[in-house]
C-alpha cells in the first residue's frame, strides 16, 4: 500500500476522536502539552486512515504494509490502558537504558503481540506504534512520525 495522500478522515473529526481517547486515558493538560507532537502524529494517522479509535477507545492501526503468509497481519489493536503487571512480562530482560527495546516492549504489551511480530513491522507502521507507546511513558522525549 502506498501512503495515502488524500485525507480519509477530516482533521476536525480526527481531532475529536483523539481528544476522546486522551480524555478516556485521563491525560492532564500538562501531559497533553508535553505530548502535543505525539498527539499531532496520531491525528495525522487518523486523517490518513491508518488509525481508527473504536467506541471502547482501543486504537486500531491498519497496517500500511501487512505481512505474514499463513496468518496475514493487517492490523494491530492497542489497548487504551496499561498496567505495570501487564508490562512487566514484556520488559523482562530489557535494560533500562535500551530505549528501542523498551518501546518495543510497550508496543507488545499494548497490542498483546509477541516481540517477533512487532519486530517485523515496516518502519512506517512501527512509527505509529512508537507514538502510541509514548503516551504510556512519563517524562520521555517524543518520536515524531
């Protein structure tokens, strides 16, 4: 799939959807300000049709580059909330200083996917996952798509 050059969802609707997700997550005004570049990246992903926020505030990512032979992976579903317990399993063996591995662990925990699946994502798809994951980090700098 080529990256869409036409907006699938209007900017206004995309902003409303992302705001609904942020409110569901109970993000404070300060955290929203800290994450404004990530918020803009999510809005752009919604506009492009690569990200949908369902009625339960799950983020559904439609992969630009689906993969897999027997079981084709075409989308990822990100939970709107994450507990330390759910994250702990995915962080086992990951060094605190290895930011790439930590982000991958967060994406795994949020999507309930194995590391081997997440590591096979095309970089454009993975960048959306990184931006989602950064909403679950505190006091970390952003990566922008």
